């Protein structure tokens, strides 16, 4: 992420910024209040769409801009002072702190399910009640995602980050008070608080990447931010079985081991909350890219969160991505939650190896995430990459399904690693693809909706796969997931690739966008006249 390319040059030592000298006039977001027009709007040219194949080639404008499903947009000539994007050195620290507290939150999500046999014994509850300690993350996310994205859009990154980090620490400390065999409700309450923290965490990777990082590193930065969450899941698979062995005949020793795990998590969460308060700023002093420079000119009074949500759901490619992303990520959540049960069904007493298989799955996915992020920054081929990773994930799931009961754990390690490389590597692809096809809508809103879809599918898949695994066998549950992943491939193939953010960063779209009310016949007529103006044919 250090290589910004030849168009990035170091600025003076005093400001600690890196400058990219490409001017861009102000851009008014699609989510702005309809009917308001900037004072500098005089003439217009059509918005330009860029597909994966068209990058670097000549592109044609939209033929009928006023028929777009989103708020109608027009381009106006440059009339504002030039903006000089720069990269802040603080961006790396912001990314590191976010990745770490996201890591701890993911660790707290998976620490119960990977020790399901331990916690069922300790709290004297059923396996289903322990599964709910993981599924509560998914249940809580769905109703809270819209308030959380509204908070991000209106109150900003710093407030959202502090809420996520602070609630994460609060939940961890309440868990420390739940280490008694009759206090399952207390540990459930603590997990609910941690799941609320997750609502303010999962939607931030693409937002942090876009606000703080330049166009040649934005996909890699998003992958690193997602990697923190994946690393937490990996550590959650590996560390709890080591810290809390299944000493079913000695509940006092089991309780002491659980306390050690809970107190260590709480201490780390508190430290990261303090670092978040010190490090996080709303945004860098200078915008890091042309697309962010354009958005920085938008007046807060001209922005409508409700209109932004409406625009997103009118965007058919985004809706297709919303469903396909939910299927893939929901399948990953289901496999992660039920992995311990699936492995122990065929390999009794292998709790530690079940955790190691989960670790292999997630670590391979972390490698996949970074490779996919670097590949996107290099090629900008979002749809092709997303589709190919989806297809390979499907074949990886088939391989994992039919080798799980082969009797050799080493084979399960290999197929789990292949599955994880593609399935987990897909996560940042979805965020970045959504940011491209929905620009200039907020990245936090689009990624938040993607995560909400993932949670809904995750709840459904976990309940159904768990039922199939219990009533029949793990293969039946995995085949169920394979069928849905095949549907996801078909939906992904139909997504139209319209790389709006990339077109701005490439200088193809070199003027401001303003939103126009579709209910105004006068403005509609102006739009049609402008779209037929002689300047369009030049």
C-alpha cells in the first residue's frame, strides 16, 4: 500500500501529506435533497459509465440520463478552485487500530461456538442455546444497521468508531462477571452488547478505505480492514480450545480457564478503546483522491439519508450484489458456527483440531483477501474477479462437503483451506464492488446493507443447516449451502459493471454532479435539452 505510483509525490515535511495534483470541481451526491441545484449549474453534459472492459478506452455517455433509476444527474463545467488530493500518514495508524478492535470483536463472536461442548457442560444448557451466542450477532445486526449507517453519515467516522470500540469493551467486561454455572443469561447479555458493537464495526472497512486512502491502494486498504475481522475469527478458532480444555469432570478448573480468557479479552478491548479515542479523526486534512475531493464539496444540508437508501434499492446491479453477497457470506457464517459440530460428528474428541481447521479456513481466506485486494487495485476488474472467486468458492464447498467424512483429518485441513481462501477472500470484493457501482452514495451505507443481507442469510442458513446436520448428517447441511451458492453465481453473472468511482479517479468524469428532482417538469425539460446540446457530440 506504500506504492502510490508516479502520480503521487511527497509534499513538504511539515504537513506529512502526499500530493496528487489532479484538479476536480465539486460533486453533489446522489443522496442530496431533490430539487436543490448548485448556483454554478449552467450547462450540462451526460454522466459517463465505465465498465470493466472499457477502462482505458473511449467511453460513451448515457444516452438518456433522465431515465436513470437513481436520482437524475447532470454534469456542469468546472467553476470552482482546483482541489489537490493528498495522502495522510495517519491513515496507516487508523487502519491498524480499526483492524485490531475489529479483530477482538470477531474473536468474541466465535469463542463460544468453537467451545460448544465446553460451554454446554459449564452452563448446563443445550447446544442450541450455545449456538444462539453466535447467532445473536446476526439477529441484532439486522434491525440496527439502518440507525448505524445513519449515525455514520450524520455524526461521522469518529463517533461510530468510538461506539463500536467502547461497546466491544463493555461486553467483554460483563462476560468476566458471568463466570458462574448459573449465569448463562449474563453471558448472553454480554454477547448481545458485543453484537451491538459489531453493527458499528462491519460497515467501516470500505468507508475508511475510501476516506483515508488513495485510488491505487483503496482496495488493498479495504482488504486489510476486513482482514482484521478475519484474523479475529482465526484466533477465535485457535486460542479458546487451548486456553479452555474440556475438563468436564472439574468445573472449577473449567471456570478458572474461562475467566482467564474473558479477562484477557476485556483488558485488550479497553486498551484499543483508548487508542481509538487518540488516533481516530473524522477525515484527513486533505482528500486522498479525486472522488473524495468531489464529495468534500457537498453541503451537509443538501444530503438526504432517506434518498440515499432509496437510490441504492433502485440500483438493480446493487440489489443483485446485495443478494449474492448475502448468500456467500451467510454460508461462511453458517459453516463457521457449525464447524465444531460437523468435525466432531466424524472425529470424536477432536475439539482442538476442529479449531485448527477453522484457523486454516480463515487464515487461507486472509491470504485470499489480500491477493484479491491487490489484484483489484492493479486491474480494476471488479465483476470478473468477483464472479471467478464465487465460482471457485462453490467448487471448494463441494470438495469440503464430500471429503469431510473421509476419515483423514489432513484432507479436511486441505479442503477447508481451499474453501476459506476463496469464500473468505470474497468478503472485501463485495464491499469494493458495491462502492464502485453505487458511487457517490456513502460506502458505509452500501456496505452496511451488504452486511445486513449477510446476517439475514446467515441466520436462515445456520438454523436450517444445523437442523439438517442434527437430523441427518453434516453432508446434508453442506449440500443445502452448495445449492444456494450456485444461485449466487447466477445472480453475480447478471450484475452490470458500472465503475463510477473509478471513472472519477481516472479523470474521465471531470465535472460536478448535481441532483435534480424528477417531479419538476421544468427541470426535466432542461435536462433533456442539455442532453441533446451540441457539446455532447464533441
